[in-house]
């Protein structure tokens, strides 16, 4: 580029010199200096060379006038020469302006290229950020992230939790949001941070809303994060239940210690006094001795029952009691149990047993069934008079075993009936009767393990009837199914 400008400068000098020498031969040849003016305007040279070329040409124009006119004053010739000088310097000025415009144009083009590059770079960065945001939103774990405008409509939605909520980001974009209370959510447009929990489709969600401030410090949008906290809620509930169970066990132990210290004292005192009387009352007849032995036997049974109740309750609370089905001749099982329970009934009490159904073998848990019967009949014996009649009726129909225990005892007051199955609970009229308040609670838990139910009817001073229905499978039906 610089070489071309040097060559152009040399051509300009040659052209102006040629015109000067031509003017010496032809007087009107000086008009050719107009060509030199156009050359100075159109042909590029160095920015410093153009004025020099103009100056040299101007000197040649003046020298030509002097040589041709012999220093005589010719007004028209002077005017022509002045016009030529004006044209020459107009060419110089136009050339400089052209260069300035070209330089400015180049700068503008350069700046435009930079702007294009910056724009492309910004677009790439924005696209990268958008992809990153889309990826973050799409893979947002355990929930949904979204943006709402002031009309409470979705303008952006994403997250893995959309499938759980049965939503699609494309379908709900532009739709009105229905998250919690609209009034509560709108607080975020006032600059507040909103947090609450809600239940959707049976799952628990934590909702957090924060304002989104734009460049003008205005809040036209809010960001909402919805997280699935169902597992956390389940864990919290399990921990709460475990703590409550631990408290219950602690309370139960405390109650047992208090109760045992009182309940053990009476039967142990009875045993000691009866043994003392047997040792020292030599003249006692057989009937009197039998009475003492009866007291000892009943006291030992009370202590054993108390310990068994507490051990059974502890195993039930810890989930250690498992159902073990075995083949059971149901009628023979109840007949043997009636004989066994006869040893702990009061002296003149009578237990009447009745059975309705075919004698057959069923699949059930004998130990659980025995504990249920022991709890129900022990209560009937304790709360009935010495000469009362206690009825045990058993009915086996198809796949259901119905057990009914009826007594003629003190009954259960109506105001106590809704709490009678609670642990350690005893009716208001049972203070004079030994008991732990555990028997019915344990019996109900055993019946539930066997997938059965229990209910009762009772009237004060007329007696109580407990009815248990326990599903069983007879071997005949089982064999047919196989």
C-alpha cells in the first residue's frame, strides 16, 4: 500500500512537471493543471505527500505565469491562475477529506465487526446460560421450579416433579397457577419470602416463593420452588411415633412399678398370713385348711397373671409376638381350657361351656387363642360374685370362630365403656377388685394379630358380655382349595 502511494506521488510530480514544460511550448497548456487537481483528488498518496504535491504544483503554476507573461500584469491570466490554484488546493482538501472519511469508515467497520463479535459472543453466552438454566430446571430433583408473572400465570416451568404432579411444562406455560392460597403467594410481589407446606395427590410438598427484581428494581415476577418432602414427612412421623412409643413405654414402666409395688403386696401378704395360720393353727379342720390353700393358690395366680400381663404387653409393644398357625381340634381345645381355668375360679363359681358347630380341625394360633380366653375369663371370674355363673359359648360357622364370654358381675359404667380397652385403665367401680387394667388391652391386641374383632355389652350390677370374632380356616376347606 505504501509503495503504491510513493509511485502515485512520483506520477503526480511527473504530471505537474510535464504540464509546466508543455506550457512553455503551448501558452494554453496550463489548463491541463485541472487534470492535476483531479489527480490530487482521486489518486491516493501519503497524507503528508498530498499537500507537498499541491505546493509544488502551485509553484509550477506561478512559475509558468511568470515565464509566459514576462512579469507583465495580465488580469485575465492572473484570474485563471488563481482559479487553478483554488482547484489544486480543492483537490488536496478533497483528498484529505476522502482519507478522513475512509479512515472513519474503516473505524466504523472495525467497530461494527467488534460489535458483531460481541453480539455473537453475548448470544452464545446467553444460549449457554439458557441451556444451563433449562438443564438445571429440567433436572431439579424431587420437585418443580417455576416463575409466575403478576397475573399468577406460568412463564417458566421445569423439574422432575412435573411427572409426579401429572403436569407438562409446555401445556401449563401461560396457564394460571394453583399453588396453595393465591393471597399468600401474592405476598412475594411485595418483597416478602413466602414458605408453606401443602398436600397434592397424597404427597407432601414444601413451597418457597421469592421475588425476582428486574433492572428497574421492580418486582414483576416471582420464583417458586416446590420440593417433594413426603419421605421427610414419613421419617418425621416415624420419629414422632417412636418418641411417643418410647414415652409410652417409659410411662408404662413407671405405672407398672407403682402398680406392682401395690399389687404384689396384697397377694404376698395373703400368702404369708395363710402359711402362718396353717403352721400355727393345728386344730384347723380340712375345710379351713382348704380355704387357706385356696387363698394361697389364688394369690400365686394373681402374681403370675400380673407378670404374664406385663411380659405379654412388652413383647406386643416391641413387635416380637408372631402368629404361628397350627392344626387345632377346636372343640377339644376349648374343653381342655375350661378344665384348666376351673382351678383358678372362685370356690362356688360355675363355668358353663357350650359349643355350636361341627367338631373339626382349624388352622389358628393356640397360644394366642389361649391368652385371649385367659384374659376374658379371668376378668369374668374376678368381677363376679363367689356363686356366680359364667358362660363360655363357642360357635364355629364356615370360616369364623365366635367366642362369647358372659358374666353376672359388677358391669362397666357407661362413662367408662369407651376407654375400657386402654392400657392400665380400670372402671370407677373396680377399685375394690384386684386387677392390672392390662387384660383387655392385651386381649384386643392378640385378636387383632389374628385379624379378628372384639366388642361388648354391659350394664352396671347386671353383668358384661364380650364377643370376639376370629377368622379361621378349616382343613377341609383348605384341602378343597389345594
